[in-house]
């Protein structure tokens, strides 16, 4: 088929609005509840709690805010109340997912902790339970683990929770990318001791911003609610006895989220159809799609692919630049992304692992064979990379996954990718 540049850009993932959102925004405006209290907030907290299957939720300004308060709660539970400006983790190490967005791990630094990055596994592209077990052998005093569910695919939660239980560690679940995904029939966002989701603009449903803290503990929910409103005490004046934050969700933003919630399953079905069309379209190429575990049903937030090693042309990346050498029958993520961009379609590299980020390069990194500081060119016997996350980053990319993309537009995207292998 002849491929022409798209007149309208094909995006990676954008908000899909339905009109219901405007009614709830209008309600906030007409009732003058424009601050961080109101019916929209109350309803969003109730509906998300019911959907995920947890007892309590607190609507916050972002998923990052939710993760920060998860980390703060965990630190105080494990190590006691810190001094002002000391940080709840006070120099303690925390095991974190390596291949994720930095919002997953930055809250550890906010609380003066030190992230130790745990390598990824190929089955789900999430934290490797074997590497996590190895990490506890290296650092037996660690008592906190932070996991993320990458691109809407749940991690091996039972195995990770079992490791945490053996070592008496708390678990924070970053379900920012996986709202609506299930593991063994249970919603993500309900497995950790503390849990967070996101309503950022590109998520499966959105408020344009916003996030949520989820828990089964009324005491924890009330503490987060207090912290998120500047830690005001129950006094007739502004009384503050501990550090607080301006983290509460606006009732206007909550109106957008409230209008999105009824369409969550619809969005997931649309994203799943996109994934399946890519999988069928690429069946004759030397690539595989981001994996689906038999124990889970993803929300298919982003469709991704990874190029088989033998079909990779040479590609070298620096901190901010990249070069590759084109070879017949081979390609690389950079060539595919540049070609998609030329046709006016947006793709993205896979999340660059945290242990490769300049800000975290000095932090410890643990693989399942006990090695650290490996890279994408380091291999062991059997042609298996010692650094799985870096390997996926080297060979993988995120495809245009916007649920407003037509089947015809997606068919053209598939043909563009195929051209790169010629």
C-alpha cells in the first residue's frame, strides 16, 4: 500500500473525552465548589475505591503526590517520626523497580532514602522476583519495596509479595499506568501496603492531572488526607504540628475524572483492540509485542514492541543523542521512531532504566544473577543479557496507541514499521 504523511498527527496516547466531564465541571462552577472539597471529589473517591476493591481512597493533585505520601507513610511506620526536614527514610535503602518513569522512585529521594534498583524480567517487563530475592541477600536490612506495573501489565505480584513477606518488608504499589488491569481477577492498586494511581493527561482515564492514594487502613487514609491539606490540626486557628503539603485534588479536576470513570472499560477495550491489531500485523516480522502474563489481564495502555536481537542494526545511545547504521533486513528503535515521526506519527523509546539515568548512576543495581552495573552489551552464557532492563530499552519502543486512531491509520503505521525492515 502507498503510505502518505498523516494530515492529522497520530499520537502516542491522548485524553479521550466524552462530554460527561463538562457537566461535572459545570456543577462545580455553579455550586461554587472550586477548591479542594466538593461532591465531585467525594464521588471520585467512592467510585474508585469500589472499582479497585479497597476501603479508602484520597484524591490528590498527582500520582507523584500519592507515591510521595505512600513513601512517607512507610518510612514513619518502619522508622518512626522524623525530625523536621530530615525525611522519613533517614538514609535507609529502598528496593525499587528499575525500568519505570522516575516519578516511581523520586519520592524515595524526597524522604532522604536511597533507591536500590532491581532488574526487570522478560515475562512482564516488570521487577524480577528472583532479582528482588538476590537484593535481600545483598542488603538484608531493607524493609521497603516499590514496584510499578509497566505499560499497564501487572507484575508477578504473588511472587513479589512472597519475597516481601519472607523478609518482613512493606510493599508500595505504583499502579499509575495500570488502572483497570487485573492480576488473578483482582484489580491492581489493591495489592500493596500503600497504593497509588494516576489521572495524568495520557493515562487510561484522565483528569488532565490528579492521582489517588488507596488503602484498606482508615488511619492511613486520614493521615494522608491531613498531610495533603498542609497538616492543619483541629484548632480554631491555623495550627501545624508536622510538615504538610498542598497535595489535595481540586473539585474541578475531580469533575473531569468523575466524567471519565464510566468509560474506563470502554477505553481498555479500545486499547486492547489496538494491541491485537499490531500483534497480527507484525506476525511476520522479527519482533514481539510487550508480553501478557497468563495470570493477568492488562489495561493495554501502551502497545510496545521489541526487535529480535538478530534483526537489530547497530545502534549507540549517549545521554542525549543516538546514532545507528542501517543494514538490509534490519532496523532499530531509533530508525522506527524517526520514520514514524517523518510520517507525522508519535512513538516513544521504552522507559530508560533508572540505573542508567545520570542522577541515579551511583545507586546500587541488582540483577537476578547478583551482578550490578551491567549494560545492554553485556551477556552471559546462553546469550542471555545480564541486564534485562537495558536490553529491553535498547531493542524496544512504544507504538502509537491513541484510542482515537482509526483502523486505517493503524494499518498505515504497521506498514511504516514494516518498511524499516526492508
